């Protein structure tokens, strides 16, 4: 089997400073399970956080050693894919409250030595994001290039934009909502009641070896129905019997759709914890980014640009909820792109519609600004420097372009290695004899596409990036642009 990111490992980071929760409680310490794909660049500006849905985990792509099941977003993460690991450092972590390596109800309570069980504190989507922020800081990343997710993952992405407006440049929210509706809460409650009605639940104090599997299986079956559309069920199952030779209508007869749901329920119990299901679905119910019932007010202060995607046949998180997000963002003058993809797959389309989703995500991420790709540690020299100073700085830093600045950092010219070579050949002694005073510059919020066009028109291989006072803050080169935009669709 060809797997784009190959064999991967799940890592764990444990934090010993308390995590204070929305409920007023706290976790004295906690662990986050996570995986990474690709490489972090030296500026640490190419990191993308992927957030998983309700029953997901940190394993978003690749294979674990000895396993054949790839990550849950395998078709979107890897070289040349929507989240291109040749360009981006992709992170995916398991949420707190989960059961796949991050601290949750099945984890050991350090105060008792036993599992938390039902004593685990209530958690919210914002609590999950707070824990993720600690992980991002642990990885020494100040600002994420993007945060992305579908379903509950989309809620986390939205929460990032609200809670940490300076910590993510782009937000990708797919098949999601900014606040749970009564219908969504109702489906979650039926699933929770299925678990709590199982005699083996034992008020949340069940043993690991004898969990409430029947109740959890039923909860998964109920949830899975909401992930599929009527059209998808018709096409996938119709009214077909599982045993085609059996046309008797009795209690032993199984439709294919029944068999499918039983399989989904049973397999789910092998990988998920019942109490985690209770806690995470409650976090979904609590989720509401509106302020005083106004989503526009709730989104005030957001700085990121957005891609919001809905699915035409999604009746769990229908398009009107995405449109509500878009209207509230637009009311705050936030840069937002919106698309309703046409799909028969229902809510699960965010996992299955590879073509449409990859195009939208890839195009959105390719809309880079200069600040996303510029080199910020580029050396410069003062205007009174000598030719020897310029040559030495170029050699020591392996650069071919040196901005020349005044004492206050204002750009006054630029010199290249070609200029130095020409000075030696022509016998020039002073820097001002060879430097270019008419300098083409870029602003940090310009698009890379526009700057690349300007550089190509003038046959320039690098230009300084300046702020509003013409002070040098970086450099952007054609080499960097080529490596970053070579896969533009």
C-alpha cells in the first residue's frame, strides 16, 4: 500500500502546570497525544493544526507500524495534497477528554491512583483549544499558518480564531456550526442515554475489561445515521437484504443498512471509551460562540482569514449554519470565502469528497501573503559601511542581496553580490558608487502572487519587505516563492 507520509508515530507531551477549565475546575497535569507530518521551517511559520471530529484522534495520516489502517484524513495530508507536507508542518492532536492518548475519563487521576471515570471535570471546546495552545507553545510555534477541521474539528478551528486571534493566520471550518442547535443536542442526548441505560455503565465506574459496550454501540449507531444522507443510504443499501437468498419477513431478516449499523456500533466499542463519548458530546452541546445571542458580537476581534465549507446534503450541520458564520464574519469585515459543495454523502462528505475539498483547501492555502513566506532574519548593512563590510556580511550569511539602511532602519538602497563583483572589476571604492537607490519593495500584506509578478517583470531575484515607515523587516526571494508556489493549482 502506498502511503504518502509513510509510517508515523504518535507522540505524547505532558504538562505539569494546571489547565484551568470553563467549569471552574482544573486539571493539575495533563497529557496530549499528537502526530506531526512534514517539517517545521526555520521561521516556524508553516505549521498547520488539524482538529479532529467527535470520534477522531491524533492519527490523521500515514500508517502506524504493523497496521494497515491509515489516518482519518489520509487523502488530504501529504506531499502535493491539500495540506502539502512538502510545504507545511502539519500537527494533529487528540482532544482532552478523549481516549486515544490524551487525558480523559479513562486516564489515571494522580490524586487517587485510579481512573477518573465520571469524576473527570466537565470540558468545553474552548478547554480543548486551551490544551492545544499549550501543545503549540511546547513545539515552540508562536503563530500557526492555519487551523483546520471538519464537524467538531471545525468548532475547534472557530474557537481558535476567537480565543487566540493573534495565533492563527487562516481558519478552515468545514461542515460545522458556531453553536449547537436543539436538534443536535437532542441526538447527542439520545446517544448518552443509550450508554447510561446500559447496566454495565455502573454510574460511570465500569471496569476497563467490562465496559457498557451495548450502550456505546447503540450510541454510535444513532450518531452514524446523522452522518449519512437519505440519498447516500438509498444508493449504498437500498432495501436490500443482507442475505439475498432470504426473502422471509421475520425477526431474523436483516436489511443491509441494519447490518452496516451493527458493524459500525460493534467496531466502535473496540476503540472508544463510553465516558469519553459522554463528555465530548456534552462539550458539543455547550458550544456557542455568540455573545448575548449575537454571533456578530461573538466574532468581534477576529483577525484570521476564513474558508467556510458546507455540504449540500448535510442535515446534521446544514448549510444555513455555515451561512450564519459567514454573515457574522462579513459583518466584522473579516476576509471570508464560502462554498457549499454539492455532495450526496451527507455530513461525511468532509471525509469523502477528496476532489472538491482538496481544490478548495489547496486554493485557499495557496493565497499566501508576503508575511507568510518572507525571511525575517535577513542581514542588512548601514549606509556608512564599506565595500569590504558588505562582502564580508554576504559571505558570512551566504546571501546575495543586502538591504542598506539608515540609523532608524529606513531602507535607502540595496547591494548585490553582482554589484560587489562589478565594483572590484571597475575599481570602485565606495558603497554608494554601486548600490541601487531606486529599490523595488514589497509590503507584508501583499499577496505573494502580486510580488512574484512584479519581480518577474523586472527580472529581480529578491526584494526587501518594508513596513509603513519604509523600515526593512525582511526579504522575499524568487527561490522561496518557487519552492512555496510550485504546487499551485
